[in-house]
């Protein structure tokens, strides 16, 4: 039974933590790991709390009850907002997120949303509008496909996870939290172009203030599509890979990126991938068959929901993630965002997720 979160207290994630130390990383980084969240807690001897990584878990016992997932952590963060919450949502029907947005608005926090127009016709979105929160639909042929939140212009939540019950509790997704005013400036700039200037898709001009930055010594790149030429950035990383490429792809129809991966596999690199079964069977021009024909180690997922990740891990030290599917529409017409993190420790987290999904997949 669907129960409004107005009528019940919020669940907080309180799960047993397991501490892992990856001694091979330099500088050493301690990780606190829960079934849903991984937090970079120290870098060397310097305390650090700038990055959290969350993975959905459709097999978790509570998933069927839509409780205890990464949305709770995001809702809790929005509950702590003092000044502003800006959200770009392809789709939204999570009651936890609806309530957090409305509560923030009631506290006097400035709350603004942009959405994919085709996904605004549901009860939760209407309740947000009824609370007096402005929502701007893209009203374009391309998709407003972003999934990000900027809180108090100081932290960003993004990844592949739509803010929906299926995206959070049935599909394989990742959600990352980055505490950085510079990263927040990038996402606020992108949000304002959409919300304030009504610029979406190819109308948007390249204006990302901080595409390359360092957070506590970790190089991070921030890009938006279609204005920042994301495919070229990914292509450069693939072409210079020296050891391995692992990927989890909901949709993979980009011929140039597929060719680059096949070339590196032919050059002797370790290459493996998992692709969403439904997309492989329905997409025209999917790269799955060319990958198989090239003898590559690629599988379709075994999840009854979607394998919705858009992740590439290069040389076990670079992670590409975000809302960007590896497709022409993501590159040329949709509003998308990409985060590239240069960290062997972060890559290890995504490799663990890859391994789990790979062994659940269909050979």
C-alpha cells in the first residue's frame, strides 16, 4: 500500500559499516562502506568528506517496500538545506523527495525545478506544484535527461539514478554526492541556463566555469551535453587506455565510442561490459553485436529491472559516470551531465559494482 510520507516519520539509513583500507592507493584512503553508501573519509592524514558514492540494490530485502535506499540520504541532505535547492529531474515520483522539497519550501528555502515535460503528469509532481514550487518543463523534442540536485550552492548530487521508485529500488543505478562550491557553481550555471533563460538541448552555450578542478588532490572533470563535447572527452580517455576498460551501459549505440573500445580490446587490453538486456533487444544500432563479433567479453544484465548505469572505468583509476548514455541523442540533443573522477580508490568502488552486476548477467 502506498503511504504518504507526510503521515509517517522519515527513515534514516543506519546500517552496519565495514571499514576497508586500500593500501595500494597513494595517498592511502580509508573507506566506510555500507550496503548503499561508500564515503571517502580520509585522504592521507587530512580529513575529507567531499565524496559519497551510493549504489542501488534491487535485491535488498527492503527494496520491495521502497524504503532505506539512496533517496533517503538525498532527502536527509535536502532537509538540512538553509538557502536553496535546485533540481533537474528527468522523472520524479519518490515520496521522500517530494516531501523533502515541500518541507524545504515551507522553511523558506528557495526551491526550483526543471523537468522533462513528458514526465510532469503525475500526482507527486502536481503536489509539488500545488505547494507553490516552480517547475519549468523543457518543452523540446530532445530530452531533459539530467538527474542532479544542487543544495545551498555548495554540494551536488548526481549520477544515473532517476528520482523514481523504479530508478531507486528496481534498477541498477549509482548516485554520487560531491561537496564542492566549484562543482556546485558548474551545476548552478547549467541549471540557471535552463530555468532562468529557458535554454535546453542544443540551444545551450558552453559556459561551464570549472571543467577541470582538483578536490582534496583528486582531479575531477565536469561536463554537460550537448554543449561541452562530451563524446570527444570520453574518446580521449578510451584511446589512451593502457590496461583495461570496464563498462556498464544502459544504452550503447555510439559507433565511434564502440569502435574505440574494440580497438583497445584488439590491442590486448582487458575489456568487459554489461549492457541492459531490454535495450540490446530493442535498440537499432546497438553496439552489443559488434562487441560480440569482435570476441569481446560482454554480457546482458540479469536484473528484472533496468541495468541503468552509464559508467566506464578506465585503467582501474578513472571513472566516467552521470546521466549520459553512450548514444547520438545524448551527445547532440539531450540535456546531460558527466562527472569524470581520477581516483583508483573510487574506481575500485565502481569495479566492485561492475563485478556484482557482471556475475548476475547472462553470458
